[in-house]
C-alpha cells in the first residue's frame, strides 16, 4: 500500500518508519526543509532509541522516502496520515488546529483517486468533521474518507509502543476506509493487537480521555506523596501497595516533580476547554492542571529548604533537563519552571542532560551547560536530579560527594534510597519519603559564596553530620 505521512516529527517519523517496516511504501512529508534535508542525508533529527536503525533499513530497502513536496506524495497515496502538531493555542489553551487545517487544504488540492485521510494528530472531537468539510468544500467530487486513528506511543519507547500497541483505535463509519486502515495495521493485528472500531468522534475522545486519565493518576500520587511527607509514610510503598490491586495497576504511580512533555499538559488543557464549551465542566481535570502547574515551580522549595530558604549565591547543579529519559524533547519539561524558580531565588544554576542540551539551549537562559554529571556537580552546594536518565541511577557517590561543596542531593525521581544516601554522608531530600535531615537545620552560617571551598566543605560536613545523626 502507498502511504503519505504529513508531518515528520516524533509521531510522523516513528509511525512512517514503522509502517514502512510492515512492508508498505511510505513517503514522509514535512514543510521543514532542514529536517527533510537531514533525513535525506541519513541524519535523524530527533533522539529516539532504535529509530535510526529502522529508518536506515527501510530507506535502504526503498520503502521509506522523505520530501517537502506534499502534493507529489498525496497524488500517489492510498492513505494519507495527518501527523502535524496540535500545540496549545497561545492565549486560551484550546488545541491549535491551524497546522491540521493547513495540511488538510494542501491534501485536498492534491487528491486524485479514492484516498483515505487519517488523522493521527491528537485533535478535539469534531476535528475530523471539519477536515471532511474542508475537503468536500474544496473538492466536491473527491472520493475520500476521513478517519480518526489516534496515536498512543510514548517518546523514549516509541518504536516498541508502535509495534506492540495495547490497542489500535480506528474511528470511521466508512467500510472501505475501515478495510484500508485495517490492512495498514495487518501485521499488528496478526500479532493479536486488539483493534477497536468506533465512530470518528468516539476515537477522537478516546485519545483525550486516555491522556487526561493518566495525567490525573500522576497528579493523584503526587498529592499522596506530599501527604506521605507530612505523615511519615513512604510513597514508594503506598504506590506498590495500591498498584498491586489489579483494578488500579502499577503504571503512572511514580511520584515526581509533575508531568510535562508534548502531550499531557496541552491535552488536559484542550479537553477542559472542549468540555467547557459543552457546558460540562471537568472539575477533576481542572484540579489536575492547577496542581501540576504549581508543583513544578514548588520543587525549588525542596532545594531552598536545605538552606533555610536562602539560595542566593548558592550553586545548584541540575541533572536531567528533558521531560523524561530517552528523549531530547524539552516541551513543558518540569526542569524549566524549576530552574526559573531557582534563578528567581538567586541561585546560580549549572545543568547537564545526556541528550537534551541542544533543545534546552532554546528554552533555558542564564545557566551554565556542563560536560557531564561530575563536571556539573563540581563545587555545587546542591544537586537536583530532575530526569531519571539511566546514567544518573548509578553515579559514583563517593566521587560526587568529594566534588560537591556541600553534599546536598534533592532527588525528584526517588532513584536513590534515603538510607544509602545517609550512609554516604549526603543530606538527601526526595519525594514522598522523609528527608535524611531536618531541612531548616542545614543552614550553614559560616558558608558564603566567597568563602574558600575548604571552609564551605567543612561547614557543610558538620551540618550534614549533625542533622543526619552523626555518622
Ligand atoms: N510526541 C508524542 O509523544 C505524541 C504521542 C501521541 C500523539 N501525539 C500527537 O501527534 C501530533 C504530532 O506530535 P509530534 O510530537 O510528532 O509533533 P512535532 O512538532 O514533533 O512534529 C510535527 C511536524 O509537522 C510538521 N508540519 C506542520 N505542518 C505541516 C504541513 N502542512 N505539511 C508538512 N509538515 C507539517 C512540522 O514541521 C513538524 O516537523 C500531535 O497532535 C501530538 O499531540 C504526540
């Protein structure tokens, strides 16, 4: 089958490469000529594990092509996927559908024989109707069917998710279109991936409801984590205790600095707006959004708490910038409001991320970019683990402690054990578990940014030893 994929971003490129891998002939289209140029010279413009291999092998086999010429790709296609961005609209939080509708107009102009237009972008209910209306208005005689086929892949595990989906949702009442989309996914169907046939509107809502539910689940455990800290309970054990209940399930119960990324924040916002327009306010989601927004910035207080609220002049090392590991995506990453808050409190911020530094440079100002985790923590008064990259899970703690001016670690992903950190001589704060110190006691009066490192280290060591029980 011949496929055109309009939009060659995180979703379009992964979907295009995987569909080519199923044996179809795919042309990925993007209006960003630099991106297409890079792809045509063998470079992958995003970081996604396993993507390079699958792109290269399908290009070699002649099944995967890249172009900026949308109409050429559409003319010969049996099916055209729309996988362009649907960011939050500036000012009001509705989904910005301008990219979808612009792509639709370009597709409409190029349609020839029977073509199935498939919306893979996450779009509010009714967008498929509008896509169809635009096409019929521009091309009244076009033989076309418009389908909703939302995508559920996760960045960082995108290839696996695309090839092993929990379900494939196909939203259309048109039998011919149903057959075409089913044929595209036939290899997955043979692998027993459940296919859910629904109406177009239902398919559109399934995607938003899924993301909104997961975002709510994260926010729920984050609030339980805050309560754990007050009550002396351990959120890791609470998560396990409730997650083992099959009605609840263990996923998305990791307490942290708040959800970010290219989907959850904007999709929660867009669903709230859609519901308001229908006079069905989504109170739970409104709370989820507010709680999550304030949480990211509030994480800075976990750092300042170690210094009696005074961060002015302190050097803070931030380990991990991307919104999650195994991606270079910085969209709505919790690191950004956290770092801004640290800077507002007067801290000097040093940062390191294994793959996100280039993207980070576009959104973070006034920070020092470092070469690696050890370079980043050198002479730092505190280190904050923001993204749980694999390489941060096994840091040489002795080296870390020796390099830091003050051994304070704030672990926003709970990747270390408080007992181990205490044994290693760190003042350690995390999420939903008691810190190894009484934060306010860690204030070190003799230390100022101008004191010598030896004085600072000695003062910090004394303070940490005193508050963490003397060992
Ligand atoms: N990123 C994810 O993990 C994920 C997961 C599931 C669903 N989604 C949804 O998929 C959609 C795409 O997300 P993304 O993260 O891949 O976005 P992205 O910003 O990475 O990519 C979108 C691409 O579309 C291109 N584009 C825009 N208009 C175009 C046009 N008229 N013709 C050709 N190219 C055009 C842009 O240049 C860009 O490269 C969104 O609706 C998103 O909500 C994303």
